[in-house]
C-alpha cells in the first residue's frame, strides 16, 4: 500500500502547480473570460437526474476570479453534496506568446495524472479511500483527477453543450439473480405495500431465470448530465472534452467563434435518442448484444 507521505507529497506538488497556474493566469494578458454558474446539488437530489438546470452567465473580472477559484476547488468543505462533483464550466481566452501558460498547463495535468496513477495502485476501494483521506483530509479525489483542458491552435469554434452519459456494468445471469435476491431481503423502498414488493421481485426473478445461462447482461444506469466543450476545426476535425473545469484557449483569434452554455432542459422527444428495452427497468437491467 502506498504510504501516507507518498500520497501527500504527490498531492502537494499537484496543488503547488495549480497554485502557480492560478497566479500566472492572474498576471496574464486575458482577452475574455466567461464563467457559467450552476446551482449547487442538494443532498436530497444526489441520486436523481435533474429535469432542468439553470445557468447563470458571468463575465469580466468576476468570471475570471470564479474560473481561477474553480481550479482549486478540491475539498469538500461545506458543500451541499459530497457525492456529486461541483461543475465549473467556463472559458478563459488568454494571450500566451512564450508558451509559459501552455507549459504550466501541461505540468498541472501531468501532476494530476501521476497522483491518479499513484492512488489507483491501491486496488481495494476501502483501503484507497482510507489512504487518501488520511493523507489529505477532506480531499474530493475525483476533483483532483480532473484535467484542465486547453487548446493552443486556432479552432473554427469553441462551443458548450450538455452531455448525457450512462454508467455501465456488465454482469452474468447468476449475478443479476443475486442482486434481486438481496433486494428481496430489504424493506420495500417503493410506494407499494410489502406484499406487492415481494410479488414484483418474484416476477423479476422469473424473467431473469428464463434466460439462457450464457446470456450477457448489463446495468446501464443514466447519470447526471454534464457540461461539455466542443472544439471544431472543420466538419471532420473536431473533438469534445469535459466542461467540468474552465477551458483555456491560448492565443485566441478574432475568427474563432465562442459559444455559451445554455440552460439545460431534458428533451424526451429527441429523435436521436435511443430507446432502451430494459429487461428490468427498475434497475436498468438489459440484455447486452453479443
């Protein structure tokens, strides 16, 4: 197991690099800055996907201050939710003629990757949690992993959108039946009486039991939508990255079109949306394609 000193020293180097980046941005030639403030996630809403999200657009010096502060937002402190990472979508347009910020951004991301690799060498989840939080109390580990994305070429556009993702876990028929068996031992969490709950579970067990033993199953659970940055050079040359931290566009040019993050509203009528035929919709269990 990685010792406390090793984890702490890796984190201290990471945080030092982030702090240097923040100071250098403060003193850099900023042309524009936008920060899109999202509402905090309440503890009661941790496990639910929102129907809509209001976005507050902030510009100028206040936006820059929010962007800089977001890079250091690595600790739980007094957050409403400890399970949902705070997203900080935004963009900083900054002149960097000598590649000083570019080099610092590269070093920050290397430090983040090194810290992540060190922590993930601890295979056991509980041991990993204990080791990290003993070395760096209050750290939100996933927040420390998050890269700061940037672009130093001249894109046609940098735009924002919302990305809906799924958490996918593959499992066997036997494992699915074990999940249902454990559910039957719990008190009914749904708004039905206990007898109806047990009846529902028995029906689900029969449905899974009727499958061939070689069936491949998976739980494909929808997760919260996340802001995303789309960088486009041409119709075929484009990429997208997480918008969880402010994006940095180095040496911006007037011809690059900069978009903004709009309010999110779930659209169930999108024709591109895939219809899922869940075997058991309650736990998002479906048969996987061979």
